[in-house]
C-alpha cells in the first residue's frame, strides 16, 4: 500500500466501515474490504504512535519526560494568559 497521510487513511477506513456496516456485500468482497481496513487501521495507529513519540520528545524537561493531559495544559495556558493580561 502506498504512503498515505493519516487523514487519507482514516477517511478511507471510515468509508470501508460504512460499506461493511450496510451488510449487502458478497462474502469475498466483504473479506477483501475487511483486510484493507485492518491494514489502514494499522497505518493509522503507526502514524499516531509516531506523533506521540514526537510530542513526548518536545515535552521533555531536562532528562525527565513530563506527560500531562491536554486539558491540564490548556488550563495552565489560560492561567498564564490571565497573569499577563
């Protein structure tokens, strides 16, 4: 399968899921689409893992990795904006 963006892979995966959920495909076609969907799902997971690693590298403070929930980051940014304003 050629290199696709995360968004392209996810969009195609969603289309496959919709097609399979209709339930009107012949068995062989459904199996072919299912296999393609599994492959696309793996591509999406691999790309998300790559992004997660990149974000973790960017979030390193010294030698220690600081992992905070997104909402905590947002609240902290809002507090800083309130202090500056």
